[in-house]
C-alpha cells in the first residue's frame, strides 16, 4: 500500500499490433503498471487481413517473454474491437502511449470513439523521449535489410528478428 492508500487497484488494457513489440511499447507497459497496478496487453489482429511479419502466436510469445520481468502484466489476443478485448480483460481503462502529434491525432479520435461506443476511458502516457522515434514498422524494415535494431527492442524480439532474417 502506498502512503496515499491502496490506490493502485485498476487494470489497464493496452492494445496494439505489436508486430513486433519494441522498447517504446515496453516503456508504456511499465508506466501503466506503475500507475494502475495491473496491465493486460492485448495483441489485436484481423482474421481477414492478418499478414504481419510475425504470426499472432509469435507476437504473443515474444510479448510474454518481454514482459516476464514485470509484475501483474498479462498478455491476451483478440480479433476485433479493442473495446471488446478490454471488456473481456475486465479492464477499467485503456492506456495508450503518445510519441508525437501524429499519434495524438489518431489516438484522440479513437479514444472518443471508444468512449462514445463503450463508455470506456483512455489514458495517455508520454513516450520516453529517448524512444519516441521508434516504431514497429521501421524496426521491421531495418531488420529485414540487415540493420541492427537490437538496442530498440527487447532481447527476445531481437533474437527472433535475427532468426527470421538470417541469410
Ligand atoms: O500497434 P498499432 O497498429 O498502432 O495498434 C492499433 C490498434 C490495434 C490498437 C487499433 O487499430 C485498434 O484498436 N484496432 C482494433 C479495432 C478497433 O477497435 N477499431 C475501432 C477504433 S475506434
């Protein structure tokens, strides 16, 4: 219990594609765990057009391996809406990380849609400034052509990228 009483009794739901999870994501998860107490990370996918670099099962396994050191963090997957995944996780709040203005534009709109449809609030946390340039898309692109991204992703993801693109 903290000096302010037992106020860390909420579950945050953190949805994303996580293809793959990078250190910016991990920082958001750690921030959410610190603030709320418990976090469910939701690997969201679309059955119809899921053509990611990593399969959903691989993304789940890599995310689980990457959050293993954090207390009260679990990983789920869901095909469909984030609000349904959040409900299934019995989450009190959705959490998202903001890196820049572009993130804000889309995330702000999504948060209002999700609240309008499901009454679920979204809380934003600021990305670690040292990681605010990191994206899964560019991690994938650089790794694919042999670039070193090992300082930008958790060790299990770095190993998986090396194995995937080993020549
Ligand atoms: O890691 P990403 O690709 O930025 O994550 C985006 C994601 C998966 C969180 C977002 O696209 C999403 O919530 N998709 C689920 C479908 C959904 O809930 N759509 C309604 C948005 S208001």
